[in-house]
C-alpha cells in the first residue's frame, strides 16, 4: 500500500494506517546520511549551511509527520502510539520538548497496557508503591517475544528489599528464579547494596566474577587482604579469552598490584606480581601490560630486558584499546614517555634525537594520536620538548618556543620536582642573559624569586 493510500485510510480513522505512516516517516529520517545531517544541523557557518539547505528541513518535516500520525493513533486509543508520542515529546522529535506531557502520555500508555510505557512509568515514578505496581504489572504480561527481564528483576528486588510492598523473601526468590543467571546475580548484588545484607552478595559470588570482585573489595575495606586475595584469585579463574576488560582479567591485574605493593598479611613478591600482570597482559589488558613492562624495564621480579621493554612501550604508545572506564589514555601517555626516554638514552634501541623529540611531543599531549583521544599531558615530557627547542636537539632551535614550553611545564604537576626547578632556572637565565630573547632584569628577578620559593619547599 502506497503513501497516498495510507493517508486516505488514516484520515478515515484507520489506526493501523496511522501507525504505518508514523513508522514510515520515522524511518525516512534515517535515510539522510548522519554525517551530512550533523554537518547541516550543527554548522555554525551560515555560508556552509546554505550549501545544503534542504537536508535539515526535510528531516524536520519527516519527524513532524511521524509525530503527527503517532499522535493521531494515540488519541484514537492505540497504546503503542501513546508511548511513541511520549518519546517524541521527551526527546523533542518533530515537536517541542515537553517533559510533563511526555510523562502523562507514558502513564496513559501504561494504563492502556503497553509494556514499554509501564516500564518507563515505573522508572520515573517517585512513589515506591506506584513503582512496584507498574514493574509487577509489566513483569506479569504474557506476550510472545516480550523481554521482561528488567521488570522481573525490579519486582524481585522490591520484594527482597520491601520497597513499595511488604518484604517477602520467598516471593523475591520466586521472581529471581525467572531470570537468566547473569540478571539473577546482578539482582542479588543490587539487593546486597540496598539492604547491606552480605548473604545476597555471597550467593551471587558463587558464579559471578563481578560479585567475586565486590566480595574482595569488601575485604579490602576491612583491611583483610588475605581473604580479598582469595576472592580476586577466584574471579581470575573465571577468565575467558577475547574479553580484555572482563572482571576476571581486571582481577588478575589487581592481584599483581597486591603482590607488587605487599599489603597487610601479603608479602611483597615482585615475581608473583610480574606473573599476574603478564597473565592479564596476555589477554589484551594493556593496563597490566604497562605495569609488566615497567618491571621489565627496571628488572623487578624478572631479568631486565630493555629491548622487549622498548618494544612494549612503543606498541602501547599507539594502541587504540581502552585501558579502563575512567582514564583510558593515562597509560598510553606513560608508555609514550618511557619510549621517548629510552630512545633518548639509547636503552634497548638506537638513540635518535628527532624520534625522541616526536615521542616527547606526543607524551606531552601536543599531538592527538587518535581522533577520539583527549591526551593527558605528562609535565616532564613538556619540559623535554622545551629542552629540545632550547638546545636544538631533535628540533630546530627556537628560544621563543622553548620559553613557551618551559612556562607550560610549570602549570602541570606539583611544582616541587627537579625538572620544575630546572625549567625555572632556564627561564631565569634566558631573561638574565638575553638567551634568544630580549634581556629583562625585572623578569629575571621575578623568576629568581620563584626559584628561591621552590628551594624553600
């Protein structure tokens, strides 16, 4: 059935035609290439924007039409369309954003029996009884192909914690039994967190590496590193290949940390630390690989191997893999710094001043290695870049740039390291002697005060 026929049917109160038209126009918005759409919508340059003035207008038109027909179907009583209207209102698709009206439509969709609307209504409700009611109703729905895992999980948690209903462990277990193993373990961990009852976490820890690590962390907080180590090792034994950031691999790296530091009740053991870092590194976990490589470089727990250390540092320097959820590029920068340092000193490789300079530039965060990367600046690398410009080693001598980077060095770090003092000295000398810049006795005196201040610290 073509578009015109559907429009005629929709005008004659055919709800099915309304929904088909809404879906059709919604899908049409996806046909515009995302790169072109983003360029047009977010382009601040009006001249560039007018090169393709029709793209965003067409997209707006289709979104508005999709909203129009979802609204028609919703007002005619279709539950799914009520949820569609709500999502369009909430996300400002084809209509101005209206959060309050969106919530009203979600609730209308929930009352009309739409599972998605029930879940959203439960989620946004501020009343615990109301939340429980909608999660339970959506969990009890019997529709083919309906994914009810989240609703079942929340119903179980509410029974176990007594939220919005009386606490009933037997009913909680009945609902937990309907979940797959991963969701069951996840629910038990959440119940443990809400209630503070460790028995729930222990149950999950029988098979979940994430729960095992949570158990270990609880013992770390109690300063019981012996028991914590046992739980970390249990998690490490669940490792599966092809998942470098899995809980099991992370556990291996943490075990390495405990042996490297030598926590209470656990003797410092560099050989064990190196072994566990190596195991995690072999699974593709680069946070462990950088720690293992630092031990190779220093000869801790293993025979020093500068060639392998340089190779590893170089590989990690350019990796596109994530090192963890919070500081994905911190260890790239560390690897880049050490690779530059080794190239400078000819450790495990041939010394090369030009390559050294380029490596320090990257470690200093002056170059973006990946499009998505927000570089972390290592202060000593910035100092090394300044030195290269000052001495003309690996880069053309440029005193103005040297001065700029020496000053940048002082904006990073805590200001009490030897290279901070060296940077202050060199800026002071440059002003005092007119080294590549005009002499300035006043500024030289100001930098001497800074040097004396750093000496006092």
